[in-house]
């Protein structure tokens, strides 16, 4: 099943049944066909388009190309396999300036993934989302949360184990609900206080412990704009590697008989407005939009909120 969101549709087989074997992982690291994507300052190496009109591509490298750039202790994470070939991510943070000095000079650029994602093939963007999230997690979990001692990488990068107390630590993904509130042919979106004037998006918030997804949707909408919803429809999800969230996209219907007057909390949301389906349809078509409340903008195609708007507009 295809997912319309950027960073979804990762083609790699993560081989979770094999990566727990350290000998197997070591063999893959030594295999001549294995490819590595280097990250520097959490930015992946990306190649320029091969010719005008082509997409950028991941800067995959053979092990030998990394000699002198990565230390023997460089964080290396198994990403998966495809076509009998293994793929890894490797952290080059000990390198001074690999983009301009050494064997990679002139080969490609280390790009911020958020800025580069839309210029990549969808599958490449998904692989790099996995790589960035994993390297980022390792950079922040070098010490045990139980006793404070150092931890070591195991299982191809999908576990860290404390060298002192033996506690196991696993990569975390933070679940986030993001919802488009619907009332007939109108949808409600909000603007965060730090956003530019006129920029609106769906309402979002982190899922809390012991809370169902639907409960989180209703709670966040009530807390942010004091609206009651009663029918919540899950649509799709999006991995969001900044640093490592899973966005769960929903459409939430205003409860029958409930007030449609939105009162913002003034903290998470500075302004909330209802928009007609025609106005959103025009914005999705790239038109400069303005309604009775002034000009407005919607989230870019990179964001799951953009895809939620497309789903709603397509509904009859």
C-alpha cells in the first residue's frame, strides 16, 4: 500500500531476524558490495542531479572511500537490504570538513534533509529519514539512563547496552497525532505563535502515556481551540526524522450540536480559522489565496497536513 507522505515507503528489508547476529553484521560490513551513506552534522551526503531535470540521489559509498574520514569507532547503523546488497549509515562527525577536504571534496554535498527531501526520489528520502533518526538517537544515548555508565552499540545499531548494569536501550519514536477538524464543507486550522502571519496548519500534539490515539486527538483539539469532536478517522502516518517522530494523520469531525467557535489557548495556537473547501482547493492548486479574513498559506507538500487537506478536498 503506497503512502502519499514524504519519508514513507522505505524499500529496504530491515532484516531484523539477521541483524541480531553480530557475526552476520560484521560479514555485511566487510562485503565488497555493501554501500554506506555518510552523515556529517546529521546531514546526509547527496549527489547532484546526473543531468538537468533529474532528481538528486543518495551519495552511497563503498567502504574504501571512507578510509581516513571515519574512525574505527564511528557510529555505523545497518539500514537494510535490497537486491542481495546491504546498506549502512555512518557518522562522519570526527571529520573536519569532508565536503570540501579529502576524498569526498567535489563529490557531493551534505544537505539538511528537511530542505533536500522534495528534490529526492521518494524511496531515497525514506531511507535517509531512517538513517538520520538512527544516527541522531545514537548521538544522544551514549550513556545509560539507569546508572549513567557508557553504552555500546549492538544488533546492527538497533540496541545500546550498558557496560555496567546491562540495561538495554532501544531507539525511540515519539508518536504525534495531527488532525484536520471538519465541519461540513469547512475545515479548521491553526497558526503557532512563532509562525509567519497567515500560515496555517492542522492541529498536532504528542500522544501521552496510557492514551489512545483517538483520545489524544480529542484532547489536543479541546486544549488548543476548545472544540469538541466525536468522529475521528485515521488516514495515514508519516515518519518525521526531526528528530524521530511518527505523525499519525486524522480527520476529526466537529461533534453534532457543538459550538464551532474556536477559542485558542494562546500558547500552542495564536490564531485559528475556518476555511472553505473551495479556498483550500485553490491553495492546493498553487493560487495565492485570500478569504474574508485575509491572505493565508497552507503547509507544503513535505508535511502530512498538506496530504490531509488533499484527502479532504477529494471527498465529495
